[in-house]
């Protein structure tokens, strides 16, 4: 039976969604095309009607996931209609508390592509690394905007906040690495990172 254009688009979307969750949870190398298609409820042979190779799928997953990660930072400011943080919580603190958390650590399949796949990107082709360049600088730029919104009267440098992003991503990676072996250490890593970022944000000049 011939597949309609609409159904083909829906199938492709299902492949991307399935792959994204599996890649973020297990990494590129641990997930096969068969794994992706089985989880999507489609036949293995149908894969090549949507993508020329597994690498092409990896690139699409990263492109979409990194765009979503940048948007997630910007979305924090949309919670307040006037773009001003509430009196009891800054935009940056709100995002950091959600990002550097046990919930995020324990569900990489639903979380940030940068934290889940940065190590894989380091072993991948330049195309994927270039996508990470855009994603990382985009997230760091959005974090800098959160800081400016939190303290509009303070002197702010209009540069991407790579230090905060690196701390957040590093905390998740390290906490995931020890979560099963030493849960207390895993929690301490997250708590210490949140405290460090928030204390820096509260200091004069941010």
C-alpha cells in the first residue's frame, strides 16, 4: 500500500523522536538503526526512506535537540509577562535549579542534548561538532541574557556565559557517573554546583 506524504512525514518524525530519546539515554554507539525503528514501531527497511545513514539521523537529532536546549533557557523569561523576575527567584536561579537537579540527571532521555551527548559529539564527525558549537554558544548566550534580565542595573558583559554552562553540564555528567555507586556524592555534586552558580550570580557584578 502506498504511503501518503502526510504518513511519511509522521513516520519520519517518529523515527527522530525515538532516536533522540535513545541516543540521549544510551549514546550514539549503543543504539542501532534496528533499535530506533523497533521503538518507533516501524520496519528496519523503512529507515532508508527517511535518512541516508545513521550519521544523518544523529545530525538531525542533534540539530533539533540543541535548538530545543537553547529555547529552554529563553523560555524561563516567558514565565513572567513583563520580563521581570519575581522578587523571590531570579531567572538564572530558576533555570539552574531545574537543570542541575536529580530529576534531570536521572532522565537524560528527556533532558538537554548538550549534557547527554557532549562526550559522543567529541568522538563524532565535524558536522555534529559544528552543531554543538552553535548549541553551546547559543545556550551560553541565553544564560548571559538571563543574568542581564536579573540585574539590569549591574555592569554586564555582552558575552556568552560559558562558565555557567560548563559548570551546569559538568555537574550533570559527573553526577550521572557516580549516581549508582555513591548517591550521596551524586547529590553533593549537584548541590555544590547550584550553590556556586547562585552565589556568583548574587555577588556584585554577577
